[in-house]
């Protein structure tokens, strides 16, 4: 999980107007951030199974999206995952004192990371909104 954040944060740094050597990361592992990361780790296998079944996908805003055939249990799993992702994204923005509006940039960078590491057959949404 930490490796994913470092990759994303390096990309995020490159996508901003900050100097190239700047990196953005979780500077303080607050209880809320730790809880969000632990929740994501606990859901990983279940989300991977839903991705394999092609009933959820990674959208172009850095979040999980229900596609078809999801039940109520999947809906709550998706909501919990997206809540934790948003908390982490907001922590990156806040702790790195990024400019207002940077949340969308962080979300887009995480979406790109998710697209790049998707398994064959996973549903991912490209930047234009098309699902592959």
C-alpha cells in the first residue's frame, strides 16, 4: 500500500506546478488516515473479486464504481472504500498544503495509477470517460 502512495505521490508532484524535486505524501499518520488505510487493506481481496467478476470498476476520478450485478453488500463495500480513498486524498492535499482545487488533481493521479496497475479484464474508465 505504501508503495502505491509513493508512486502516486511522485506522479502528483510531477503534475503540479511545484518544483520537480517536490514530493507529496502522508506527512502525519493520523488515526483517521491509519483507519482508512487499514480499511482499504481489509477490503482488498473482496474488491479484487468484484473486479474479476466485472461488476465494479475503477472510474476516472480515483474511485470504485458499481457497473452491473452488484448487490447491497457490494454497495456498502464500494461506499466504504470510496470514503476511505477520499479521506486519504484529502489528507494528501491538506498535509502538503496544496492549492485549492488540488483534490481533483490528486484523484486523477490515483485514477491513472489504478488504470496502470489494473489486471487484464478489469474494467477501468479512461480520462475521456470510456470504460475499457
